[in-house]
């Protein structure tokens, strides 16, 4: 039967004028008819177009406002940092040419900050000293523009580029980690012949272009006309700065003074004078003086700008050393009710913990036990007095104490799959702590938890030969850790159940539970923690933005020339800063809420390519985090994305990222990290690692793993007799619940001890090869070391 064709009916709704009147709606009913759904889509599209247009206008207005602020009379002087890519680059002549171009023609000795009515801008020119890494880093942090100076006459054969030496390469990588602002390259010392000049210019540009960002421009800088071209383009350029620098107010001190404090001997008030940048600063806010510490403010004085943009020609330059009389426009004093307290550490209450008082029955029982001990007859030498007898330890007392400590040997170690595990015994074993561990194991197997990890820490009493021996041991331990990671030897003189009493077994590293609040060290009573760090960060940054946008009486806007009165700075440190300001910029930055309090900070860190020596966990390093500097002793760990537990690493290995955890003041990301280390006393610090701030979380669980190894003695199908993992049968029974595995991929369990020398019988899931190694993994939680001193300049 074939398919019947069905044609579409003819539409006759509006075919004639008469049919239109049938479907026409009366004027009375028009108001009750709803709009069609098609108009809803058209209205949403129109609203979307209008919203996008409004966002574009807001961005355009913000960009115009920023450009006017940067080039207006209220903006602070732009900071140009000249950095020589090689030691042969002449920075003095270039800085002198730039300053003379900006200042009056008849000026003699030109200071570092000038005002140019011709270019309608103010500029501060700084010269980065070649070879001084710390000074170069501090200048790069405050730079609005970094001018890299390349000399065409210098050829560096030992690097990838002919115009950059090894120190220039190292500083370039550090600058990239900090965050590069706007950059230009000045090409100097080109030949006068026009043909050769163009050839050298092309060769220089092609060699240096891969080292710098895409928007980096190259300028010839030999003549006044070439510098005039650069300044004219720089005048209209929108300078860019790293994002972390715009989140906090900061001041680059151009003058440092001291006022002695009569009420506090040994303390003084530090006066920092300069232009406030980035954001407005409140007098109730805490400030950090780079390398010195966190302090409160006693006063902020708004001073008349000594270098206005519309100044007369004879006042087009400023020398801060010659300015004796300053005109104070306004003075801001802190409000004691609103001023943020300088709270660094939490003060623990010793009575806050759970207290148990002995009952009368317990006291009576203890008294009876004491009387029985007195009545007990003891065999003593003739003539022994009662006082002398009290010092003689009876063999039965030792046996009782050992039986009390080892009475649960038959029960063995409990896996973490059960609730308690071996951690319940962690706080009750005081006989074999981490100091005793170092006596029984070598350097690699030590717990690394003593106050002095290495003899290098107290290097005042060591000779050069002893220091070389210690460095050799550390290098050997680093090589051994790479070849046999986490493997330790069971000591012969100490039972393994005591030596590894703080360790426990895990059924699965990824899924087994570990309570982050369990058996915390005493340092955790001194730190602060957040219930929700992300929410707190969002709240703090929103409050800082509200303060910036509101016109408050206790705030000084950015671009103002001010003098900060910093309270209670040690007099010796303040005197050192007066001398230090001549060689590198002294930076003071405002702190956000909570940023003075101590907590556990985690950094994503990578070993620097220029540093080849091993970096051990808990080794003392200097951390440069944004504008802040502090001393820390980090522990390194892996970053497991699919687990809440992370394995500790004994050394920071090259070529891969790790997480460094330290006790340090709270900081809110994003912030860059540069880690430095002093190789020897009095030597310049070297860059050992770079990275960025990851999070603030005291509950991050870092587990130190050790691997006990044994070797098969006899193999029978799925069973094997393993020796040399333990040395007595009590240890075998204690570690019996922990799973064993082999390097060839077999897994199994301990069945029972064999003999009296620590051999054991194991059952595996496959046939064990004779050359295989049987392993047992044990874990314990690791914590950073509390720094003995916090700030590098203050403690120096």
C-alpha cells in the first residue's frame, strides 16, 4: 500500500481585507494582551549592548584618568632605573646626559631628581650598581621604567648573548620573577660611521630581542637628539607596573633622619621623607620598613613639594641634602581607638588546655605505693646511708619502667586506617627524641629537628677545613638522597619501635585520613589561622579599595610629598639606615589588615639555574616577598593535586617546582618570592630560588616518609623470609600491621617473626625475585623551623 500524499493547507488568514477585520483586536482589549516572547529576546540583547558600551566607557575614563594622573602635577616623579647588561656599560655618563637634558642648561652638578617644564614631567634617575644583587633588586621593585644599557663595544663570550654577562643574566631572571615594569634598551658606544652604526644596531637588536618583552623598545643613546627622542616618547607613554605593587601604598625614602626617644632608651623615631606612591596611606595603618620590620606610625606630615612641576628655572632640580627648612602643610596624628595594633605573635594561655586534678583516691594510692617502696628491702653495700641509697637505681625499677613502656609490644603498630594509630604514643616517649636520632644515624637519616641543623650555623668556632668537611657531607647526602630517596637504616643499638616511635603506617597515602589538629608543636600556639583564607583576603582587599576611594581625614593620597614618623625603631638599626640610603633605596610600604601576624605561609618555589649547591630543608634563607624581607627556615614538599597530604623533600631539587613552608608574617597573594642565601660570613648573598606566594594555611599536612629496607633470604612461591629490616622479633611484631612492598612492584604483609635476630616471614601477591628489595614506608608529620631572628637588616 503506497503512501498517500498530504499537501499543506492554503493560508487564508489575511488573504483579503474582509478577513483582516475578523482577527482585529479592539482598543479595549489591547492593554490586557501580554507582549510576545520575541520582544523579550530583543530587550535582553539591547540591555547587553548597553552594558558593554557602559563598560567600555568606564575603562576609557579610567585609562584617561590614569594617564592624566601620571603626567599631571600631582603625580610623583617617575623612577628610571639604569641597569648595565655588562660591566663595561657606562651608566654614569648616560645618567648625567639624561639629567642635564631634563634640567636647566646652565646647571652644574645635577641631582638625581629633576623637574622639566619642557617635557612637563618629573624624573628620578637611579643607577643600579653592577655586582650588587640586593641593591639591583630593591631598585627594580620601585622602578617605573628599567633602562637596560647595552654597550656595543662589549662582547661577552661566556653567555648566550654577546652583550649580556653572567651577572646581567642572573639579574634579568630575578627581575622577571619580581615582575618587570615598562622596559627599554639603550644602545651606547656605536661607531660614528653611519654604515657600521646601522650594522651594529641591527646586530644588537637581533641579539637582545629574545631576552626582553615584546613591547620593549630599543633606543640609540649616544647623542642629545637621540635622548630627546626617547624622552619625548616616554612623556606620553603609559607605564605599566606589576600588579602586586599597586595593591599597597609605598614610599621610596629620599631622606632618612633619626629623632631619639627619651622615654624608650635604645629606641628612636625614624623619619622617612619621600613621595607616596600607588595608593593612599592611613596614619592608623602599620608600615613595613624593608629588611627592618613592622612598625606603627606616630605622625604623618604633609610637606610642601620641594620640586613642583611649574617651578622657576633656577629651581628645576632638587638636592634633598640641601633642603633644611621644610614647610609642613598638614600633620596627621593616629587615633588610639582606630590605630591597628602591632600584633605579631599570639600569646598562648598555659591554663587554656584541659586540666586534670588528682582525686583523693589517686593521692591515697600514690601515698601507699610510696610507703611500700620504702618498706621494700634492697640489697645495699655495707655502710650506705639513706641519702646515698636514694641515688642508687634498683634493677627492678628499670625493669618496671621498661615493662610499662613496652607492655603493648604484642599489640604492634596500628595503621592509620584505625582512629588512633601510633600517634597516641607520640607525646609520651621522651627518652628517644630527635637529638638522640642524630646519634644513631648519619647526616642523611637525621630528623633535622634540632635547634642547630648543621655545624655551619655556628660557623664562628669552625675552621675552614671543618666547614669544607661539612659542605662535603651535605653534598654527599644530597647525592645519596637522589639515588636512594627516603631510605634509612635501622639502628643496631636502639629498638626500632622506639627509634621510629613518632612514625605511623598508612594504608594509602592518597585516601587515608590524617587529622591536621593532632599533636601540634608548641609553635602553633603562637601563630594565627583563618577559617576561610580566600574569604578573608577578599574582605581585606575590598576594605582597602573602599579606603582608597573614600576621602578620609586620616589618609594621605598618593603622589603627596610626606614625612613618616616610624615609632620605636632600634637606634642602631636607624643609624645604619641613614648610611644605607646612599647606596640603595629604603622602601617603606603600608600593610593590609592582619599582615603583621605570624602564620604558616606556603610558596611555590623553584631552584635557580645559577645556583648549583644543594639546598637542605630547614636551612636559613632570606625571603624577599614583595617589598618585605624576612629570615625563614623552610621545609620543602611536593604539591599533590589529588590528595590532602604532601610528601616532604629533604632537599630542593633542580628543574622542578616544590612548595616551601615557613613561619612568617601573613601576606596576601599575589606576591613574588626571591630566596637568597649567604654562602660565607661577610659575602654577598646569592640567589638560590625564585617563586611566588601560594597560600596561608597552617592545616596543610606535610608528611616525612622513611623507608625501611630488607633483603630476601629464602623464597618459596608467595612466601619469603626477609632479614636486615629489623634486628629483634619485638620490632617485627610491633610493625606487623604495616604493609610491605618491593621495588619490583610486589605488595604483601608481615606474617610472623623468624628466629631471634629480626628476620621475618612475609606473604606477597606474587613470586619474589631474589635480587628484589622489600620496603616498608612509615610517615610522620613535619613542621617548619621557627626562625631565630626575623629580619636581615635589623639583626645584622
